[in-house]
């Protein structure tokens, strides 16, 4: 799979040993265009399921963003990333490497077979940092992100996705 060299994939194994992967590609050779994709493998990466587009880009370039993936107790994949379409480099970018504008934290939930359960903006605001994070245990998923200078956390009960 062609992925971004600056933003590696999110990977996790479910309770039955299936490997789930989410990645970003800026390649114009991607199966359905530039954007974020999901796939899975039952043979430790020898073969993969058909890539599922999670979010395709409407712009040619976005700042690098990392996607994270966690598996809940029901073997659903929770993928989070910052949609940085529309962000611009700050006036002092060469010194600070900062962006300005409003971004969104995107959340995609896929079942064990790669069917999308939920997909869309989870949070919006002054989200210019490109490293949201997700983790899960004991029937809950936590998602964290930066909004301006504030760290944000959301705890989600995963039982409704059983």
C-alpha cells in the first residue's frame, strides 16, 4: 500500500487475530484518490482486504497528519485523524512549523468486516495540531486532541456499537 512517509499507519489486532490498518496517502495512484483508507489482513499482512476509503481529499495538499486506530471489545475499529483541509501555513511557519485555521477531528468506526458504522467530524475548532490519539479498554474508547492551546478528551461507551 502506498502511504505517506511522514505519517505512518495506525494498526491494531482484534480478539481473533485480524490485523486492522488505517493510513493516509497523498499518492494520485491511490485506488479512489488521495485520502484516508482502511484495510485488514487475516494472514499477518501477506494479503489485505480491498481498501475502504474513509475520507477522500478535496484539496491537492494537506499538512501531514497521523491517524490512530484502536479496537473495541466488539472488534470494531475506531480511526481518528485531523482533517486539515483548509489549514494554511502561519506567517512564521519557517520558524514555528505552525498552521492556522479551523480543522476537525474525524472519527470513523468500522465493524470487523470493514463496513462503516459511523464516519464524520467528531470535533471542530482551532484544531491545527495533527496528532489526535485514541485508545480503548473495558468497554470504552478515549479520544484526545488539541484545540488551540487546550487538550481535549472524550470518553465513549462502546456498548452501543455491539
